C-alpha cells in the first residue's frame, strides 16, 4: 500500500486511491503528467468521471505506467489525473492509444483541458502530489 504523509489538497478536492501500473517499483527518474478537465454541465462532469474510471481499469497493463491518481472537484465540474510514467515517450504512447484518442476526439471543443508535466528525479508520492496540488489548486486555465 502506498503511504502518503506530507501533502494536502483543499477540502474541495477528492483524490482517489493510488492505482499502480506495471512499473510501480521503478527507481530513478519518472515523468509526471497532471490533466485538468473543466466540464460545462454536471452531466458532462459525471460522464468525464465515468470515462476516467473506465480508463483506470486498464491501467495495470499500460506499458511504462508507474501508476496514477484520479482527482475531482465536483463543485467546480473539474477533474483529471495525476499519472506517473517511466518516461515521457511512455506517456505519449498512451496519449496516442486508439482508445484514448477516441475519447479526446469525442470531447474536443466541449470541455476545457489543461495540463502540466515534468520529470522528477525519483518516484516520491508526497513530492509529486505537492507539485500536482499547485496545479489543481489554481483556477482552471485550460482552453475549450
């Protein structure tokens, strides 16, 4: 079980449990990606959350995936993921995965999408969540 000790999000943010990927025991550098979706309606927000959960079920077999957290701010109709990858090319391979591509095409222009990414020296969950929180705690800044 992944133990977290130092980070905290605002009480408005729901953080789902860590979902490990096949590279969960990696040592060394990792690539982190934070996505931030802003829906126009409660129904769209619910459908985005459901889609995120469905993608999360495939996570244990994603090549290069260390793991991820899903997060949400239901009152703001926002949500997204904090995904950790062995490398940036692994994350880009996921982005090009036909299932993911179809989801993006379906939602393009209907929701605001923001993102932040960086390379971390090691997989330190507290440090990753602290930096991700800096993105999540800011007002949504993506474009529709």
